[in-house]
C-alpha cells in the first residue's frame, strides 16, 4: 500500500496554509512530522482525512484517488485513523470499553483487546472509568484505541504528550512493531530526539511547503558539534578555520561540517577546538533537533556555558 499526496494546497479564504505539498509513503514506514505550532501539521492531517476542503491537489491510496464525496470520505476513513482527542473520551466509560469500541468499528478484532491492554501495561487501571484517569493514562488509552483500530494508515498528533520517559519508550517500541506489520504511520511530535529513534524520515514544514526531508536510511554527513560560549565561537571564526557551511545554532552551538575538509584541515580544526576551555564536542551527523533549530531559527538548548560567571564584574 502507498499513500500519495500530490500538489495539495489548503487555504482559508485568502490565507494559504499549505502549498503544493507532495509526497509518497510506502507501507512499513514511519514519518516524523515537525514544525512549530500553528504552521500546518494538524491541517495536513485534516486535509488528507478530508475533514477540511483542499483548494487543489489529490489524495491517493495505491491507485485510487479519494475525492470529497461522501462515499470516498467514508472509504478513506476505513483505511486511516486519526489519533483521538482526549476531549472526545467518555468520562463514564472504562478504558476497556473505549478500546473495544475502536476494535469493533474498524478492525473487528475484539479478541485482541486484552493483548493490547497488557502490551501497553494498562491492566491496573483500564477497567476504571476514564474520568478518573491522569493525562498520561488518557494518552495511553488513545494510543491503545489506535492500535485496536488496526487500520493500514495511522495519523498520530502528539502521541507522546503527557507520557513519562518509561511510557515514551514503551509507545516507541510499539510504533516500531506496527511498522514491522506494514503500517504507514505519520507522527507529529515535539520530542525531536525521540523521533530519531524510530522514524524512517522526518518531514519539516515551513513557509507553507514541505521544506526539508531527512531520510534516516540515507548516509548523513558528519559534523563537529560544539557547545561553547559566544567568545569561544568568535575565536574559532577569527582563526579562519570554519567552513562557510558552518551552522550556528542558538546559545552558541556550532555545527561544523567535516565533509570537504581534508585530514590535515580536520586535525587542525580539532586541535584548535581542544585548546578552548570547558567546551563540549561531539562528532557525527546532526539530529532532528539540530535541524529544527537551524530551520526555524529557534533556541532549543537551555545553557549559558558560564558566560555569566566569566562576565566582567563591576567595581564595588
């Protein structure tokens, strides 16, 4: 099975939100979808699901194009499930009742509900009414409902929201299992490093378009990734050792591409970096978090590298 979006444009009146979005996703693939809030992630999901009208373009599964007709939308929703909104849960229903409902409506595999409950480690609370659940319990329930639906295509908007690290790891493992079973999964998430653990590709939305695609199955260039003070960054720049492709991230994180530097240049740069005091250096490809910071111009790190401590003190 393949999901294809071709030249899809979505607009609200005169305001274009998404413009000429195109991609094809094969079965057994997890896509990470990232962008700051309000830049089109949920709109993309809603447009593919035909919850909202599209201005132009087409949505296709295998060779079938799905229009906005009632029959096409119903057929589309048999193949795609969208992560439930916690506000839509019934407070007076148990978790088990919710999971069984999704299994009955989509997959008809109600006999697997108990297995799903055990896999998600929900046994100790799943028979209580949902009104007693914490945020994390509700989120696990919503995920369990998706698993029970068992549709070939799954859209998950902030699936990790409210989960502690243990349950983030648990849900990540189950996503990998779902991929092995042949699902097409798109996960919108702000847990950027977590996406790198399981996503095959990461889509970046910016300026209404699909701005960048990171394919985790393709070779990635290596970088010196350096955490330093602004003064130390200035020292490296003054030494004329930084390639012009060097990426400057927030809070003086330098990502220096190694590709294109010969061995002598790499060694000279490394030795110069080592002379700086109290710097952190890693060598390897950049992750989603670094590209996110670079593309959107955001500071995603929270450290000052001791600038305040080294600042000149006023005379007393």
